[in-house]
C-alpha cells in the first residue's frame, strides 16, 4: 500500500511539473512509466520472489538490481540528450560566427562605397579588360 501511494504521489508531481512546462512530453511519459512501476511494484512482489529464487538471489537484491539498471538507463539517455544539445549549440555558435563575419564584411563594403561615391560611376562606364585564357 505504501509503494502504491508513493507511486501515485510521484506521478502527480510529474504531472504538475509537466503542466508548468518544466518537463517535455518525452520525459513526462518516461517518468510516468517509472511512477506506474513504483505503484505496481507491490502487486509484482508475487512475481519477484519466484524470480529471485530462480536466480538464487534474495528479493531485495533483485529489486536493487532492477532499480540500478533503470537508473543507468536514465543516465545513458540523459547523456545522449546532453550530447545532442552540445552538438546543436556548437552548430548554432558556428553559424552565428559566420553570420557576424558576413555582416561585418557587408558593413565594411557599404562604408567603402559611401566614402567614395565619385568612383562608382566611372567604374560603371569602363569596359572590362579581357584577359587571354591560357590553353
């Protein structure tokens, strides 16, 4: 009964975090699944004891092993997400730097064009010089 109540309390706190938009749907569903597992763990004790006996371990060892496995899977999943976010940040930073450089060059070109307005018309009237193409 206690684990069922803890699972329900955990599920409600996850729903509140999701409603406050502190968790995305992806993580909300994952944590709700964990909460349901906690809530249903009392009902699964009948399955756990024979399984522990078959593995020749105590039921608490089985429970701790499963809990550790779940935590490791969550840590790996969070590491994958963090790695993806770092790559996205790197890509955005590089794009931002390239855009800044382009803007700087355009501003310099615009400043150069406005500083010498008399040079532009004469350059427009000149014919381009054709260079011989080497064969």
